[in-house]
C-alpha cells in the first residue's frame, strides 16, 4: 500500500504500551476521547497523566505520525514526558511500548474497535495459555514457558490493528496500475517459470545499506507469449516512490543466448528518483512493482534474463524489513518476479497486517560481502570465506524456495542438529538470554522433525531462527529463515510455515487461509490442542466474512483477521478432522503436501483432495465454514 501523509487525529497522540498488559492504555485513550479524564492532557509534543510510558533513559522524540518507537520496558508512575525528559523503568516480560496515533472517522467507531480489540486479545491469551500448557506437559515439562501473549505469526497487536483500519478510512486510493497483459488472461499456466536469481551485494559498516547487482534468468512456461515481466520491489511500501528503500538502476533485458541493452530494445536506468532514462509510468502499485517490457514476445519454453544494479537501504523501525539498533532485518528486499496466470498479473498491494507475497519455487545464489563482526543468517546453506581485511564473504545457496531473506548484526549464535538431520541455528539480539535461546533451539529441533513426520521431510537441510523480543509481531516466515520472539507457540507456527507457504505455496494475498489457517492448525496439533468447542469460541460476525476472503477484505477489517483466518481457520480444520476421522486427516494433509510439493495450493485443490479422501459428503461442511 502507499504510505500517505498521516491525517490529523480526532483525539490526540498518546504513548501506549503493547503486550500482555497494555490494555489499560486503551481505556485511558477512550477517556481522552470522552473528555472524562481531566488529569490526562495530550498534545503532539507532550502527554501528562498517569500512564505507562516508554523505557529508561532520555526521551529522544515524540513521533507526530503513527510510526512506533519501541523499547522492552514499561515505565511506572511517570506524570509528564517530553523531549529531553528522563524516565525510570522496571522490567516487564514480553512487553514493548511505542507512540501511536489513533485516528478515526468518529469517536463511536474508535470506541467500538477498541472494545472488539480487547475481546479478541482476551480470547487469544486464554487460548495461548491452554495450548502452551498442553504442549509443555507433552514435550518438555521442565522447560519454563511463557503463559501470556498471542500465539501465531505476524499477528499485529490489537491496538495496531485498530490503527490499521482507522488509517485506512482516511487513506487515498491506491495508484492505478497499468492494464495487465490481457493476451494470457485465459491461460491458467503460472509464468515466468524456473526463476533463478544471482545476487552479489556489499554492505556498509552497519549492515543496513547494501549495494550490488542482481541477475534473474527465467523461461516462459505458458503457451501464450510473454510481452513483459514485472519485478516486485515489496519493501518500497515504506517510503513509496518519494523515498524508495529498494532502487533498481542500469537495467538490461536479454532473450536467448545474447543479452541486449538499449541498442537492441532493452531498457536501462530505471531509477525511481528521476535518473536519466527513467520512465515513471513503469513503476506501479506505490513503486512496489516495476514493469519491464521485453524486446520481443517470448514464446513458450524460451528463456530470458533481467539484470540490474541494486541498492537496498534498511529503514529504522523493528519490522520484517527494518532495524533494531545494530541489527538489520532484510525480508522481501530482493526484487523478484511477479506471477502471471489465468487472472493476469498478480500485482497486489503490500499488506502490513498479513502478507501479499506470491512467488514460484526458485533457485537463489547470493553473495553477501560484509564486516566480519556482523553475522548474516539467511535463507539457504552458507559458506564463509575471508574477504578484504576486516570483511567476510558469505556465499549462500538455496534451491526450490519462493523468497530469500537475511539479517545482519552482531548476533549471538548457537546451533544444533535434529534427530532427522536438520541443522538449525538460533541467532539472538543482545537482550535475549542464553537460556531462552537454548530453549528455543531445543524446541525447534523437536518441532521440525515433528512437522516432517506429519507433512513430509524438511528438504532444505538448514534453518535459521532470529530472535528479537521487540518485534511487534509474534513471528514472520521465510523459506529456511524465520523471525521470532521468545514464544514457543510462535516458533512452532513459523516452522509449520516451512510447509504451508514454503514448500506448498499459495497466494498469500488472495487466499491467506491456505497458509495461516494450516500453520495454526499444525501448531495446535503439535501442542496437543484438539480444538474442542472451537466453533462456539469463533462465531461469524458478518455475512461478508468468508474464511477464503482475501487480504483486501482483512486490511479493512483488521480486528477480524486473527479471529477468522487464524482461529476460525484452524477450527475448521479441526472440525474436518473430527468429520472424516483423525487417520484420514493425517493422510490427507501428508498426501496433499506431497502432491503440491514446490507447487501452488488453491482452495479448489484442497476441497477436491479432501472430498476424494472420504466418502462423507463435505458440501455442508464447506458451506458452514464459508470455504468457497
């Protein structure tokens, strides 16, 4: 999505905590809106009142936008805060805090959303506590596990979900994309096929700024010719076209054995900031898509290449693409090919609530040249060699993966090998304790083999887990690489994504349930949760809600995303298990994963496979659970 200038708030900007005990601030927020707290006064520069405020030290700034500033503390009994003020803090496990702005079309709508967020949060905490207790008793009774927090992956804290929907009210409409290639609209073949990415990047001293070159080789899998390809520059969502984080320049297109530059119909120098030769109309979807016309139509089975110079600047902000002090997280930064199928080109907008990513299985060969004191956990298997004085060259290979992600920083690292032979490394930021890191490694080693027994062997050999408790999400999945907090349920969920989204792909924007519901169900199975009574706990609240709804719906109804896609979705799979029998369900998921190994799953595919696995007529089941 395009980041628009933040609208003026109905109320005022306040500091707010997130985490297990953050909802006292929501109540205070309502009081500000209602004007019934005369002791609480807020402005853009200052907020006075008895509220939890960000952590120990000196306040550097109070943000005038919705950008959060997070620290892992909760401050007690601070009456005033402003730039330059000092604050006293106390430790509070599993907490973060930040400045947020609540914006809405009406006070009533703000209040309604807050009440719903509170209900969702309470239900999720209860469910997580029950599931964690079951898993602890089953797998490692001596391991102390947290009993608070929302289970699952990339669940925005309910307060941030409120922000997302209310900001959407005031947001400008998305840019109008150029018409997709209509010639192949009726052809269901997914193309470009067999993508292969070769990337060479060199970082600065911080690991937050990378410069280098990328080359993409591909073929046309479709009987219809390819007249163009699209590059997805996902991480430009943050700065948009004005200040892009990912910049492509000196772009060349080749077909067949010979690469062709400008002299033979290629395109070159498509900088997003008006560099010579740029064509602004080629950038679409808030500069997260770049249209690259081919010199001539590419027929079926013919090959092509796109190569360009690449610049990646990791912005401030603790996110899947962002920085936490000396640590950089570089998810979705490499430009990748968009997919064309029977619906045309998939050029969906970026979703901060969930994921928008859709890619075909690809091969990556990535070289990262970086300071030796920085570790670079990444998708794939890595080999380090000495570089220039004080630098290391890390060469990474990954086959049959949909994306490539990495991190850079002075991480602490521990590693182990599962009974099934999977090598797992856990990389921790500074404030993760050795005990927590070891607990997450031990859990990961058991879980990867447990998932493999259910859904097929883990094929990549290596897996990297990066731990940071300041993430405002519980976890984020990439092939053979995950971002997590120290939270067992999140780790189990993320590792399930190695199958549901990674090995068995899906369109995460148009059918998010195919990976999130399946990963949440797989997590529950691993933790011994049978989902008893889950239907009553997850009622539908609107006739418009569908389990198979796209992110375009959930981005405008963020308070319902987790209850439906995670909770109701996993519940539906539990109910299917009860309907067709546990053995049949186990066989169904194992065989379904095998049938779509490195491929793409669709709702229609899963419905057909489930019906073929049982003599029970599943038509009423699909209708009840709104699986279209």
